[in-house]
C-alpha cells in the first residue's frame, strides 16, 4: 500500500511539474508577443503555487532549486511573495 501511495504522489508531482512548464511557456510567449498577458500570468502563478505547495507537503522544501530549474520569472515570484537573488 505504501508503494502505491508513493507511486501516485510521484505521478501527481510529475503532472504538476508538466503543468508548471506549460504555463510558464505560455506566459513567456504571451509576454514576448507584447499583448496583454494577465491571464497567462494568473495561470502561471496558480500552477507554480500549487506545485510548490505539493512539493512542501511531500517534504521537498528547496524552493530555490525550483525557481532556478524552471527559471520562474520575477512577475510570477512577485505575485507569490517569493524572492530570489537570481531574479
């Protein structure tokens, strides 16, 4: 039973990570187009927030690695109330 739970947690985390990547890409594309990108920003913030919370619930608390690995834009971090020396 524990193995099944761990497997489902890993799968859910993977789905969440893919959503973050997709939402950040959509945000970057919308921002680069010069068009209004508020919807894409909102969606990116929501995806990143959910991913960070999910990771914390699993005991994975290194936010800086996620910020670095996903190159999370300042606008997203500002909305999350998170800071990074890199951004």
